[in-house]
């Protein structure tokens, strides 16, 4: 019988992933079933996979946030644990609470098919950590992976609230927003959901450099004069300090925070202001440069010519194309499931690594890893969308 490890991501883009005898055979995001965008409660997905497969153990990821692990009365179990045990009462359940970025990294590296590579994780706010009595969250990580020799962390950037402190050359902790937090902050300023960076990316080509927009980064870190950072929440543009950045909807920074909603120009592009287009351009242009710096840093340290990109920023396809042109001598793998959904895959792989040291090269060849449907089921499903 195959040994099946079920990985679960309990945060936004919640998902399940089944690794069977070292191979990823099943992956499903909750939103595919619930039709709720970025659904963070993977209950239907768990039901779907537990009905179809025998599970030997479960690994639950996350970001070490207390809201992910509320306990139910009487049993003292989390809701996810309770659902799983309805199917497998005695199954062992483990957590990787403080390994959010490592889960991203395992997912990307083992899906890439590389035997050795750099893995760069660029995330908004990963796992909550306590380092030297400082509460902080993962922002950017660089790992060096070798298939059967393991991995090592070669650089880490954390964001903290109210703290400015550099720890060492390979670890930085301060209260400046990271790359993804800068992008989120501008997406929010533009009236989009902070996680809808794809819309900001789509607006960017219509913008240009604008001298009225301050630099988004200073010395490789988000500009603390421009952004109000409150991790793990989004970084807000301080429009009180920059009155010329105030829009018709927002008269104060608090107003910006409270009224982050769809605007008229979201449905009528002719109403878009140039400052809004230029902010999107700046977000794309300046974050790309910061990613280039991280890749150059990683290559200089490791000497490797293969790079995997993961974390939410890995979905920025404009940046990905830019990197391919910028680094023609590097082989770059962009993890297609680089958002938090992919951490269910990484969590299962982390546990597999603990159980056995040797992995086989197992490049991800297809994203069709979810439920299969017959032709009749597909036709029935689309019937209501097809004119008679």
C-alpha cells in the first residue's frame, strides 16, 4: 500500500495536497468548490480528498496565527482536526506553524525538477516568529537546496512593528515593509483588495515615472516615510504626510484604511487618474529592481545558476518575464502555485523529508491534479451557461 501524506493550507487560498510515496498526486483549492475567491476554510476540499483516498498522516501549515487554531469545546481540537478524524479517528496530525516560507520553498524546489537550486520566497507576511524577544513575520527568504543533501537558509528578512534592528549580514529585522507589502499597500491605495496585485500589475503599463511619487524603497527596504507598516496587516500609504496623493475618495489616511473599496474607474477606465496609473507603474518598476538585487545576492553567495521563485509575488508574470530577460544565463523556475495554496504541497514534502532523506527527481508536469469529471458531468455543469 502507498504511504499517503495529506498537506493542508488553512489560510487564504486554502488547499489540500496529497503526496503518495513521494509523488504529488492530488491538489485542490477550496475556492474551486465553494466559488469563494481565496476561500480560507478548506472544509469541502478536505471532505473531497478524504472520501477518495486513504490517508496515513496529516500535516497542517499556516502562519502561526492564533486565528488559524481556535479550539472547539469538549475535545479541545481544531475544526480541521475534527473533520479529518470523522474519516480517520486515530490519524496522526502535525503542524508546520513556523515554516510558512520553508513550505513555499519545498513546494517550488521539488516541483522544479532541479537537483540543486536557489529558492527565493517573496511573501507579504509569512510565519509569526519570536527572535531575540522581537515579534516579527517572514518577508523575504533565500534558501539553498540540494536534492538529497538538504537545504540551508542563507538570508532572511523579517518585518516587525515598532522595531528597527539589524541582526546580522544574513538576517534583517526592522519595521519597513517588504517587497510584497509595498505592492499590497499600493494595490490597497488603488482601491483593490491587497491580495489582488494582478490588477495593479495590469494597470502598470499605462503609467510612467512621476516625480510626485516618492521612492517606494530606501536602501533596499520599503520607504518608512511613505508607508505606515503594521504587520502582519497591509502597509498603508501615509497620505496625511503627502497631501498631493489624496484622491477624491480619500481625504485622510484613516479614510483610506476604512474605505478600501471598488472605485468608479474600476468599471470605467476613462475615469482613471494619471497618478493612479503612475503609482501602479512605480509598484511594478521598483519591486522588480528589489527582486533583481535579491537574486544577485543569492547567486553571489551560492554560485548556483538555477533559481526557483515562490511566495505570492511569484504570481507577478510581468516580473517573471523581466527576470528571464535580465538573467539569460540563469535557469529560473517560477512555481505556478506560488501563492499560499502551494504551502499545502510544501508542508507534505517537509514531512516526507523527515521520514526519508532521499528524493527522486519528480518535476511537476501538469496542474491537472484535482477531481476528474466525466464528459457527461462536464456537459451538465456547463449547461446553464450555454444558450439553448
